[in-house]
C-alpha cells in the first residue's frame, strides 16, 4: 500500500521533496487511525484542483482505487490495538509467493 501512496505523492511533489514525505506520512497516519475512508476522496480532490490530465493523475487514481477496494482489510487501528505486527510490502509479497508455492505441492517446513 505504501508504494501506492509514494507514487501518488510524486504527482504533487518531487521525489526529493520533504513535502512528499509529509504528504505520505499524513495519509499513513489517517490509515493507522482508522480513517481510511477519508483518504481516497481527499487525494482525488487534490488531483482535480491543479487540473492534472488523466495520465498525470493516474497514480493518484490507482492509489485511491486500491484503498477503496481494500477498505475492509485496512483496519490498522484494530490490528494495532490487538498488538498485531505490521508487515511491509516486501513481507506481504514474500508470503504471497510462499502461498502460491504451497498450492503447487510445497509444504511449510
């Protein structure tokens, strides 16, 4: 998820900008506080105001769509309260590949 946020931030700010970091941090904070439903509309409004082309705003739309499509899984406030660890995209990707391998006859060992 965070990779989507970074790509969206770079629509508005340069990749070396501290503003991009602040933009991503703010949205992550909202997600961790359980306010994920407020993030996609705000992102889309931000992309409309400067009158970006559809191609320019594509990373914003992709991120917003990802957040909306996965809203039922973005219960980070509940996960944190329960003491569950937060995984990174790299870990999630690794797990996805392990599960796929298991379906092809490999077993947890």
